[in-house]
């Protein structure tokens, strides 16, 4: 099952290639570790050995040996061949009497044409039932994971609201009163800062800084920006419901905002836009703190 899923994932990944292509890992015509073809046919002649054979939108004809064969949107024809695993998606597997398959022959929305003399030591059949079983296991696991992630994010938002209420109010004020500069800081920061980190990685002295910036600082600031955007949305909703934002720490806004933005993130671009505003607000706020500019928003937001 692991080999089959690995082949299937590799094929789906390769499906993004839409131009004709044929790749071989080794130049030898007798022994190759990997063959790939997109939008064209691929043959393995008698006497040739291939560890893995992947064909997308084409047919595979195998007369030699292939450890693993995957064909998507095409047919696999094995004539006097030796193979370990054969998987065909949306196509037909044809096995003649001289073919030997030591493993499984599986299909997804496909058929198997097997000569009575063909030898298949494993099983022959469709993968749909196994994929459905895998989905039954994965869906609850993913659901629990996202619930746990949501709870962790709510706790993180409450911590931010408790320890940095004044800074959060100031960031919210930037989003509300200066949306243009805030969004500009978010867009430029998401481009310039990763670029600086990558450039730092190519130097011996700057490599540690680049690693810290790329894998620690930027993700943390981006996550904080998302939380700031969520609290801002929560404050906006609380103000509409109550007529005023919470006078001190925005605990209610943090919970409501995380839930609303998390659900709203299912709509394309919602999370991206909100994150850019939040990220920009954090960066712009940090810039103004460095320049010793006053944080004028705490009282303003409380009175809004």
C-alpha cells in the first residue's frame, strides 16, 4: 500500500507538467533508475531494466523489467515483462501470457486485461476502496488537527490581548486610519524581508542571521500579524454589537476574531488580505517605535 500511494503521489505531482517531456536518471540503455514521460508514449525494450516508470497522458509499453510502473490517463501494456507493481489511473492494464508481476496490479477508474497465462503474485483490483478507507481515517484526524490548531490560536490571541493590549490597539488604529501605508508595509515586508534572508544565507557570516530571519522571525511576525488582524475584525464586530469596543484588554474580540477570520479564510484571498494588513501593521508599528514616535492609538480605540 505504501508503494502504491507513493507512486500515486508522484504521478499527481508530475501531472502539473503540461509540455511533452521524457526524463531518464541514467544514460545507459540497459539499466535506468527512473523514466518519466508527459504527453508522449514510453517504451521499455526487452533487456532493459527500470526502477520506476511514470507516464502522464500517454501509453507505456514494457517488454523488459520495471520495478514500479505508474500510468495516468493512458494504458500500460506488458509483453513478456517482469514488474513488481503496476498502477494505472484512468486507463487499461494489459498483461500477456509471458508477463510476471511479483506484486500488485491496481487501477483507479481503470480496467485490467489479463491473459490466463500471466502471473500476478499479488492482488489485482481497484484502489478506490482503499483510498476511501484512507479518507475515512484521515478526515477525522485532519478535523481534530484543525480544531487543535484553532484552540492554540485562540489561546495565542488571548495571550497577545493580555500582554500587548496597548500595542494591539495601536496596530488596529494603523489598519483603520492608515490602511494605505499599512498595506504597503505588509506587501513590501513580505517581499523584501524574505529576500534579505535568502541573500544572507549565501554568506558565511550572514547565514545564521538568514536562517533565524527566514525560519523563526518572519513566521512569528506573520503569525502575530494574523492575530492582530483577527483582533481588529473582532473589535469591529464587538463595536457593531455593543456600540463600543472593549475598554481594556480585547479578550472577547480575540476569540470572535480568530473564529471569524478562520472561517472567512475558506474564501479565497480573505486570509491573504487580512494577513497583509496585520503584518503591515506590526511592521509599521515596530518602525514607529524604533523612531520613537508616539503610540497614539490606545485611547483612540478605547473611545471609538
